[in-house]
C-alpha cells in the first residue's frame, strides 16, 4: 500500500504495465450502457487519432476536445468538472 502513494520505480512500472499497456479503454467504453462523455486534450502524446476514430463509432459517446496536453486533468481540473457536469 505504501507503494500506491509514493512515486517509485516500482509504482511507475506497475501503472505502466497494468494501466497503459494492459488496458483497452475502447473495449470498456463499448460495454457502457449509458451516455458517456470523453474529455481529452488535443495535444496528448499518448492519445492517437486512430483511437479517437474508434470511439466515433460508439453510441451515446460525446467527445470534448480541450486545449492542453497529457496533464490536462491536473492543470484544468475545474474545466474538466464543468465539461463533465454540462
């Protein structure tokens, strides 16, 4: 549990393997049965145009593209909350 709250190589590696490499967000979104809003930044280096094209085919999904980069939720938390609640 201590690793969960600290930023060590082990916690970074675990996040990378379990969240980034082992996660398929499209498959999760495809199973959602309610209206969903995808809020993302236009210059996120980890988000590909191909992945955005995939989600275009999902029903009940609204996309909101904001100016910013990968740290958008940390840098623009209020804007993100506004878009989610809107």
